[in-house]
């Protein structure tokens, strides 16, 4: 509590807290916008490669993307959305390295990632109503995401239930 706030009217304090919360959400919106612009800059990088054209019987220069946009977006958004939990866990662990592992830890990070993967993705798919049946277009990215997520959940289960006493 901030000293002296208990002397103020509850209605005023509610309004002040709502204004502060709105200010924080505005900051998050600005940071997220900058973050997405940086992802666009990263994924826009391309390079020229030489490919042999059998029909023309000579080398052809072709420009290709360095990053797969979908994989880059998934990777960088996962890092950005889980960064607070990861930093809290690292800070809590480093504060007393010889103590029992903190309550905030792998389960918090994996829980946040599961929420991001399942709930936010599901709501995003549900929100897009273009009248056509929904299907996975890029199955390679889908397979990578599904495999890594499944591995993470199995690993967490093994660590928390089988290996730890």
C-alpha cells in the first residue's frame, strides 16, 4: 500500500487504480506493437541464391527468405509472452541457489505456454469467421509446434511426477 491511501475515498482510489491499469495496458500495447514491427523486420530479410535451371541450362539467381515467417512469429511470440515467467523463475532461483526450487518455476512457464498455445490459438481461430471450413495450411509448422509442445508436456510430467519424490 502507498502511505496515506487509506485516508482517501474508496471511489477515488478505484478510479485512480483503473487509470493506472489503463496506463499499464497502453504501455503493453505500445511495446507489443514495437515487438511485432521488429518481427516483421527480422522476417523480411532475404538472400539471393543460385539455382540451376534445367530447361534454360544455366544458373538462375533467385531471392529466398532467410526465415520462415510462421516459425519466426511462433518462436518470437512464445519468447515474448513467456519472458516474464522465465525471468521471475531465474531471479527467484539465483537469489538463493542452494535453497529448495521455487514454487514459481517450470510449471508456471509451461502453464502459461499451454494457455497461450491452446486458449489464445483456439479463440483466434474461432474469432475468424470467413464462412469457409478452417484447415491447417502449413502442416510443417503445425507438426513442429505440436511435437515440441507434446515433448514439453511429457517432459514436465516426467519431472514432476516420476523423477521428483
